[in-house]
C-alpha cells in the first residue's frame, strides 16, 4: 500500500463524452503526477501539479486537463473522449526535499474504456 | 527528447537460471527507477538508483546504474515463478522533479 488512492477503479465511457478521474496523494505529498498507460506500453507522463499549479506537461492535447486542490488531491479531466484514450491512468505523489523530490509512489490506477 | 529503451522486450526463462534486463537512456540523468507490474495492476517500486555506480539488491534481483554509459541493468539470479511480471525502468527527466520517462517494459515469464 502506497497511501495513494484513485477513484474510480474502472469505468466505461462513450466516445465524445467527458470523464473526471480522482487521486488522493500520500499524506504530506504536495506533488501529484498523472500518467497514461496504454495496453502493452509503458506509462507516459501527462502532467504534474505542485501546490495547485501545473508544473510541467507531456505530449498530450489540451483536452487533457487537471486540477489540484488545497489538500493536494488532484483530478484529471479528459474532454471529447476518443477510442485511443482507453488506458490505465496512474497518479503518483511525491514531495520536494532538499531541492529534489522524494520517490514517487503510484496509486492502483483507473482503467478507462472508451467505446 | 529523452528516450528510454529496454531489452529484451520479452524474456522467457526457466526457473533457476540467471538473466539480465538492460535499460539504456539518451540524456543525462542520475535518477533511475525499476518497477514491477503484474497484469492489470499498478506499479510496484523495486529500486531507486541515485548515483553513478549505485548497486542495490533485494532477494533475487539486483540493479545497477552507470550514468556515464547511460545504462542500468536488472539482474535476476536463480529465477523463480513468482518473478513473472513486466519490469519497467524509468528515468527522471527533470532533475529531481519526479517526471518520469518509462522504458517499453520487459515481459518476463519464468517457466517451471
């Protein structure tokens, strides 16, 4: 158990719909990163939030957006879902210490299926 | 753009044998991670390697890092069936900010 929890664990959406995924970070961790893992692939970095601000973004279109709340929990929103958005979405939390972040700990993931 | 390559992509080996998974990356970094992933599950952290020459061992797994060669290895000793999983290496491409670039993964199958 890493202390990082994600919800829901599974969901099915229709192409064109919007979805919100949620992540509660490990206690004391103020940095949350989101990753997309397509079937048979390695995870790909979507973006990171630090103290409620976006702190870096990977090669994902603007319809992927996020939020971080004062309690450091986070949401990933995807608009206009496409079939290729079907994937396991992982969040990871970490905290800066001495100029570097601690190791990132991953949640159990949300399996999104777009039909 | 940072690229992380693993080989082999697939590895089938008999119990009791030794093997090594290789992870090459394309730009300077001195933070490298190894993760295990079981089917349908999340990522389990195995090793964090933070400096050149770092070597860590846990049970039948040993990981090392050569930052000059931009190479990390995950060595499996006397494999057992429970080690069957997909193994990923990941490199921190933002100097400590934990924005990870993952390799393609190595699917390891241990045959009894």
